[in-house]
């Protein structure tokens, strides 16, 4: 695998007033839906620590970390991370398998007039040969659904930054998907619960060459 770790600062980057207001509203909506017994839990919806993720995104946005500013969230849930990326100047997309979550993501982003696009479908490319069958009973990768990239008119290699919050057992598959399909130089940002964030850059193509 040709992924190299990039060290993130130990101290969180301060959040602006607009981002803080957005996260307060996002937290309110998440709690409202979960308290109401929403079906989101049935589709594996678990939010990450958005303050920690925002700090990592700010580091990527402010420094020469990624080759460009095209961003995609794999499994975008309520779309909070993709929306934060848009607030930080990324050309942001989110891919989510659940239509209700896509609709909720669009409603939240529209309230804050954020230029972010959400697509209902699977972030695993239709022609991918990465095996997702051995990710365990709690994994949500092999769920079928439409090929999101067809609707986006983009390919995985078109994104400079990819974010994912892997379920237990999915970490290796997410890494392999990114390593197989992302462009050389692109970066993968992943959230791992109590273990925090991890940022990695793809160094080599399939033939073992650097661009």
C-alpha cells in the first residue's frame, strides 16, 4: 500500500463564529432525529467529533497538504463534514446511501447557504475489485445502491481530499479503496473515534510510479 502518514497538530485549530453556529444547528438536528426514533440508526448513522474533524480540515485548507481543493465525504450521513469543508473553501461533495439522510443534508446546507452537493448512492466504484465481503457484521460497505460517480460526472481520482469515518472492520477496505482509486498526491482523512484523526497521502500509482 502506498499511503504515507502526515502528522496533524496536537492542538485544535480555533473555530470561527459561522462554523460554531453551523455545528450547534447540526447537533440540534442530529439529537432531534435520534430522539424521535429515526431510522438513521438502522443505516449505521453515527456522527464523528466534528470539532476535531474541522480542525484537521482547516490544516489541510491552510497548508500545502493536498494537490487541490476538491473534497468528497464517503458516507456523508447528515453532511456535516462536507458542509464544513465547503465553509473552508473546498469544492465539496458528499456521497450517502440513505435518501433520508441526503434530504436532511441538503436541508441543513441550504439553511446556511453552503455550496455543497450531495449524491445518493454508493461511494465504492462499480468497477472496483476491492473486496468488501470480509468487513464483519457491523460493516456497511457492501450495501449496493447506485454508482454515485455517474451522477457526479466525476471519478474517485478527481478528488484531492477524501474523508471517511470507517466502522470497525472497515478501516482496511477504506484504505484499499483509496489506494486503488485515488490520484497520486491525494490525501485521505479518517476519523477513528477515541483514536482521533489520521491523515495520509497516496504516493504511488498502480505501477509503483510517482507522478
